C-alpha cells in the first residue's frame, strides 16, 4: 500500500474547491428538476438560520464578519469590510465566477443565487440583508431592523 502525505494547505485547497463544486452541483440539480435555484438557496438559509443564532446580538459588523469568514473559507476574497452595530458592508471578489457556474450549466445569475443564503438567516436575527453584483465584485449590506 502506497501511503500519500498531503500538506494542510493542499487539503484545505481541495476541500474548498470541493465545497464550491458541491454548492454549484446542488443548484444544477435543482435546475434540472425544474425548480429555481433561488428556492433551494432560501430553503438552505432557513435551515441554517438556527445555527447562526450563536452570534447573538453582536451587531451588524460582527454578523458581516461571520459572513466574510464563510465566504473566504470557500475561496472568496474579502476586499473591504466596514460598519458598526447598526449597519455593515463587505465587498468580495473571486467567489463563484461566471466560468465556475458555466461549468455546471448555470448562468452567472444562477450561480449568484448562493449570495442570498444569508437573507433568511439575517431576517431570523432582525437584520435586513441585501447584495448586488458590480462587475467582478459582490457588495453585501446588512442593516439592523427595529423588531
């Protein structure tokens, strides 16, 4: 038996690539079943919302930092992050490119559906979440609501 030894960096890179591939494969499967990828992402966000409750009431910036951690762990690059207890904004690039989405038979818009996974999570924690694509970057906005 030939045992292979892999560096932590190589394992991390491969896990990251596999996670993104699985995320896109999930959307491709849902699309093939005749459903909108956005429906799947909303369901996923609703299911994940409870696990995010551990963030507590740390404020918009802390919540946005948690989003940033998740996106960067999947290969996205955090360009900027700013905010306070009430509002926060983060700008990302290099996560789910048009080429990656296309490789799974998805449009850029369908691949971008994953950015909406944080909306039901934010709603469950009394925040308004939104995002928008601006060329090669994604801007994420989080605002505390008065509920």
